[in-house]
């Protein structure tokens, strides 16, 4: 991925529908008590699609249906999603229910079933109540503009406290290209991937194989660089739809402006990833760890993710305790190549470790810094040129309460 900065602009407004030719809706069908629990995203034309999915060996029925649909010809025109039920570990009936959601949506839109993806999120191991789902699919009415976008993004949520949306534009071949995304994710966040659903839309023209390469590259740097609690779920899906309606020349890695597309996609994915980490269940703070001077970028990301995933680091940040010993311990057990005598650590703008040894600092100053909603940790290894980022959140009393009573 190129490191040259490109010209792009973040859009305020309705985000997921900012690219040309997309519409959406979200409604309450009855899987949850009150809030939206069914969403539909539609492209005017079949869109080339790329997908990344959970690495958990146990995968929910909707993932099988969506993967099969994508394999047919690398295109989707619609995605039907529900929250309130993961449709995972539900056997033959769960698979039949996922196919039914696909077929009902296709019939509603007058398109082939293999152009419909399915995604679900919620409680694992409970059979889907299809009566409200069937009624909801018949009643849902996608539209263009702000309202449809808001309703769709709300339909994704489970324990999330906020919707997560972002969008950027850039210019390629003299055409304005827009990339936008919405996501859900709050707990069980340990992507490769985690309890998250992410949907990214673009009006750029990109062939499916190159779209897949782009999404995989960006995912490794963003969605796979966040952690909330170290668990990996059964349903996680990120889908990228490119409908080509911006009418640019077909993008490939050989295109002179391919880097613009990649960096704009990266900006969208990174925004969503950070929003997920910040909205971790019970969280009060976003933790960002930057590692520089590692043997490789891969090792830098491994160390960064180990630090933000450490329960001891997370609880120290929650308690506003500048306990750098927990940070350096996480660096040491990350499995990456390190020289204990070369490590330097900063918390905010304060150096706490230099060349592996403690540095005097103001506990009061750092305590005040750690009260901020975003905390930055920088680890310098002096081992090479590798660098990487990861994001997580603090671990609070509320996290325990939320997950102790999730089903009840």
C-alpha cells in the first residue's frame, strides 16, 4: 500500500448511501423488543463484491449463504441483515432460514437469489423466529437519502451504544469517487474477525479480484487491528460493494490512481474500526498503541494489538494508573523480536521508559492525561523499520455487568 498522501475529503451526512446508486432501510420487525432489527441495503445495479469473514471454525448459517452467493459470479445487489439473533449453531433449520431470507428478499426486489447476501447478529444458539422476519422483508422499503441510511445503520446494532458511519470522496480519472461505510460491533471484538458486521459501498468501478485484494489489504490494517475482549465470534462479516456508477476507468493495481482508491478505502475502514473499539461494551476510553522500530510491520502490529488487548493494560487505563510495567510486559510476551534494553515507551507526551529503564515522570500529569477519552501509547523498539497501529478500549465494571446478563 502506498504511503503517499492523497487528496480526499470526509463527508458529513448520510454516509452509507453517499455513493451513487445505493438505497437502504431499517425497521423493527419484532426480533427485538423495540429497536430496529431488520435492514436492507440495495444497489441500483449488481455490484462487484469483496468479503472478509470470521476465522472462527464455527460459522453461522448466513455466512455460508453469503459466501455461496459471492462465489456464483462475484456480485451482489442487495444485503438483508437482522439483529437480535445470530442464527448460529442452529443446524439444518438455521441454514433453511438463511436461504429463506435470501429468497424472500430476491423475490421482493425481482432479482436472482444469488445477488442477495445475508447477515445476522445477536444471540448464538437460538432458532430464528421467521414469522416477524418474513413480514418485515415484505414491509421494508429502501430509500435514498439520510433517513434510509440512519434506519439501516440502527438495524445492525446489538449492545452498541451508537451507530458507526463514515464516508470519503476522492477524484479518479476526473470522476468523483465516494466510499462509505457503516458497521456494528461492541463486544467479542477480536477480529480476525469479531462480533462485527461492516458494510462498505462505493460507486467506483473495480473488478472483483482486485476489490478482494484491496479489502483484504485494508482489513489487515484496520478491522484486524482492533480488540475489545479477545473473543472471536461466529458471524463476523465485512462486505464491500462497488457498483461502478461513478463511471471511472476500471481500477486495477496498475492504474496510476489505484493508490487513491486504496487510501480512501483505508480511511473508511480505519474510521469504522476505531469507532468499534471506542464503543466496546462498557468502555469509557479508546486506547491507541503505535509501535515503531520493529523488525517488520507485521511484528509491529502484533505487538500493538497485544498491548491494547492486555486486560492489565486495559484496567490500568480505566483506573488512570500509569503502570507502564504492564505495557512492557505485554510487549515482551507478544512473541515478536524485541531487545529489552532498547525499548522506549511514551504515554501521551510523557516518556516513561527509555532504553529499557524507567524515567522519572509526573504521576499527577499522567493521571490527568489518562482521564481523557482517547489514550495514546507509543512503543519504540529500535530493531528495524517496521511500524504498526492497533486500537482497543479500557476494561470496566460495566463490561462485566453487560456480559453477565447478555441472555437474561
